[in-house]
């Protein structure tokens, strides 16, 4: 089973409700991006829609970092509890929080909710200095600390973290991560079609994908099913004709 995480960057409540009503079957988790939850007037209405649909939700790791940096972790946990969030994201993408300390927060917060940890930095230059071994080591450490899934950072632009500035996956990192980790334990941020296609082709249609925009949910589902030209040849179902189909001239003008 694959996981698709939709990011809410602050969608109007009516649009959000419509998206979940129409495409909720293709959503497993919703992330309220970065700190948008604190300026979303109708957060309670949105979370009620998700609870009714049976969809998990959580706040972006940047919000965790903001509270932690301000020495207000208890207030963050109160927000998680009060909102009924089903998961907690733990990250160090912006603040100076070293990997072992981050893993300790994964361990501590796993007592409250299932934790999604994140590896990689928001700043592209910092992420570029992470070697494949660094990525694998951090992922393993977070999993050992109790993370349910580890998120691979690419930001909302798809041009940082595990992605290169040109928007494509860092092949060296991806190869190392797949060799050293079960991909079922990873959630790959893939906000662009290029990243979605690359990851589905490399890992398969069951790959866990995150930071999917509401407008792209159906498109991602068709990529997973081989219903779009980008993945049709790789994912065509058994029995799909591999040879050139015969064109019946009479049918053209029918």
C-alpha cells in the first residue's frame, strides 16, 4: 500500500472541503504546511473534514522547529492535542539542531503520537553537503528512534534536499538510500511531476509520495496506475498489448 500526503499551503476552506470530498480516496495524510496552521481561521473546520473522511493530519516540521527554538515545546504538544492531529513531524531543516538531538526528539515525541521525521535541509547548499552516507545514517537513526516514516526533504519547490537545483533527484543519494533502507519506511517529497515520475519509475507505483498539491492528486494517481504517458509503458497491466495495435480504417470514420 502506498501513502500519498497532500500539502495544504493555506487553501480556502471551501476549496479544501471540495478537494477532500472529491479526491479524498487518493489522500492518506494531510500536512498543514510550515506554520500556516497558526493563521488558518477555519483550522477546526478543516480538521473536522479530515476526521470524517478518516484521513490523518499533522503540522509541518517548521512549526515544530519554531516552537522548539522558542523553548515552547509544551505549547506545541498542546496544539497537537487540541487539534486532534494524528501525527507529529520532527525536523531540523532550518534551526541548528544536530542529527542525534533530533533523533532524541523523535524518541521522546513518539510517546505522544506516531512521528514522521524529516532528513535534509531547506537550504539547498546545506543539503548539497550531505553525502549519501549522511542521508542513510540519519534515516536509520530516526527509524531506530521510533519514527513511523522518514520524510526526504525537497521543499515545496522540489529543488532542495534530495532534489538537485535543476529539480531532478540526486541519483547518488537515492541509490544509497534504497540500498540501505526499506522504501516502505520512507516518504519522498515530490511536489513536481518530474520528481513524481522519476520516483515512480525507480521505486514503483507503491512509492510513498508527499507534498502533493491538491490540484495534482488525480494526476499522481494516474501516474501510479500507468494511465498517463509518463508511466504507461512501465506500468501497463498484464495483458496490455506490447505490439503496435492494428488500426482498422473503417473505425476511423465511424
